[in-house]
C-alpha cells in the first residue's frame, strides 16, 4: 500500500479509465493501412497479435532472415501472408504503405533508412537506435523523407500514463524533483537465456544479414537467440528495460530531451555466461529543471515495476494496472524535535507565538485518487492504432523520432557510464556522450 499507508486511511476515490474503441478509428471508406512486418521474433510476433485487434491495419507480408520466425509470424497474424528473407522485396511494392521493424537493435538503422528512402512510413521497436550516431542518422533520414515514424514503447499510449501526464501537467502533485522506477527479474528467461530452437542450422537463416555491419562472427545460435546480451547487437538492460521506464518518465513529465548527466553502477555476477552486459544496472540521471531520475534493473531478484513521482503536494505512482495519487501532509505544524534542547519557558513562548500566527484549525487531507484500466487492456494495440491513423491523416504520432531518440540517448549514456566507470554528460553541441 505504502505512501504513508494511503495517507493514513484517507478515503479513496477509484476511477476505471475507459479506452477508446479502436475500431472507431477506421478511415473513411474502410481503407486499411497495408503493412509488412520486418522481424518476427519474440516482439515481432507480439506486435502482430496486437495488430489483429486494430481494424485500421492489414499485414500483407512478413520478412525475417530465419525461416521458423516467418512461420511464427504467420501464426501470430493468423493468415498465410507472403514471406521472405529479404525485406527489400516489400519496399519495392508500391501498394504497401508502411513497415513494422522488430529486428535486433543493431539492424534498426539499416531497415529504417531503406524503408523511408522507399517512401514507407515506419513503426520501429524500442530502443530506436543501437548507437547515438545511428539515432542521429535515422532522425535526419526520417525528416528528410517526410515520413511518419513511431517508436514502439507502448506505454506512451497507455491510458494510465496519459492520465498521469494530465495530473502532472495540472500541478496537482506540486514540484517534482525526484522520480524513481525499476523493473527486476529473477529467472533465466528474464536474463535472456533463451533456449535454442530445435533444428536451427546455418541453412535456416541468412547469417550474413544478421551480422550486417557488426563485427564478423561465425554462425553462433547463442548470439542469435540471445542477442540482447551482446554489445554487437543489443543494448543490454538499458536498451531492453530502462527504455520502457525512460519512455514512461518522458511521457508523464513532458521532458522530451536527453539527460544532462548519468552515472551508473552495477555488476555481472550470476549470469556471467560470456555476455557483455551486466545483470544489475543502476543509473542516476540529471535532467533540466533539477529533476533526478533513479532507475535500476536487477536480473537476480523479482519485484513489481513501479514508477514513482515524489511531488511536494502528492506522491503519484503507477504500479501494474493502477495509478494512485496520495496527498502529502503539508499543513503547518509547530516545531517539535529541536525544542527538546530549549528551556520550558522558551518552549512555551515559541508555541504561544506560533499558534497566534497560525490560528486556523487542522487541515483535512484530500482523499487518495486511484485509476485503473480494464482487464485485458492492450496498450500495444492503442499504440498501433495511433500509428495507422497518423499515416492516413499525416498528423503527429504520440512517440516520434525525437522522443525515441532522446530515450535511446539515455540508454546509451547508462551503458557508457557503466563501462567507462565514470559519470557521463550529454553534449548537445557535438551530439556526443562525454565523460
């Protein structure tokens, strides 16, 4: 329960947030956005399953360098759409409006640059970039080609995060200078020790397309299935998990910029299996406006996944499917503790003068506010609906390339600080991480 046991038993006002009906966003004439899905591993299949409930989009092709992933993608979508190992075939198809990119991180830049050059709008999974330089190149290409681009951090479209952003902007929780968020996992799967699929052979995959411009490496099932563990292809805890927390923080606070400074600590202990990244990462970020963001991810302990805004007037927390706003007790109180060192005469004098200056009676705390979302609510579907709608209207998406680039920079800063063993800063003038 926390937050002073919900303000010492204050009344709770509970509200169930109702999501918009996604089908209502169908374009005039029943037109659907025709898209190809590029990369149908874990996340790619999840996206396709969510896309089935969005009436405004239609998957017309699946591209993946691994044959089994192609079949898994068809099953996720529920139809035997055309498949290929070479995504470029879909870029040449003028009838295709957009692509969904859910490859390993190091391939994001290549696919996105090819797609926007071919006139396709793009939905790209988080983190947007594998390096700062990749992100800069992607932003320039997206804007030069005037494409709709949305980053796939679905919390940005989540009803709870939208409500939290509304409350934050209203000033109701007061000045906020400290935000904390974390996500912990305690299993091999939570540390990306994924099993190797039976029958995975060099013939089942175009290995050279997986490596692309990463350091050359012989066929290795571990590096393919567990790519998040390796610098060559992923961003570790920062890119896989911090990015969700960072995107949620940016959404709620309205802070759409890179951190000023980051300092990381952590270790590689239990899952020291040849991977590059730590299995414990904690990072303190400084943002403009004197806001400190404290994030940590631990792959050696299971816990809930809160994001907590500590305001002067209230504490606001999202935990699971619930948003709570718990008021702080800010009513005036006479000093107590330090008067223990005063004489009785001076104590009495101080208290008499204080009560004369503060004649009002006790201040009643406002009740606790609680917001929840319906069972089965899917924010990925809402995020995709926003993307498909923007393709038709050419209006702005909720998570564009600038937002995604800033969140990715924060991920890169966390890793750079950890590996350099020092605090790092963001130099906007040179677009580089220094430290």
